[in-house]
């Protein structure tokens, strides 16, 4: 990952990946649908229409692209 991106992610981590309380997650359900993904499944890919925002209730996600990886999101 380019040097200039790492401090930005560290500084904005809580804004990019907020931790929601269960009632907050429940309120979000009316805007989408519940889905599950197996470990290693690709959820979003460049050039494809993204399904929107993601809320992880359990487990973790990692974001990667060729050349760099964002640390695991738990």
C-alpha cells in the first residue's frame, strides 16, 4: 500500500468502519437484506455493480486488491 494511504486509513478507521450496537444494526435491516458469505468469497469486484453497504454481524472481512491489502476488519 502506498505510504500516504496507510496514515489516512489509520486516522479514519473508526469513521470508515464504525462499530454499531445491535439496535443500530436492526434499524439498518429495513434498507437491505440479510446475506451470508463463505470464507474467501468475493463480495465486490472492480467493474461489477456493488450491492451497496455491508454490515458484518459476526466474523471478519479483509479487503484486498492486487498489490496491497487493508488489514482484516473485525
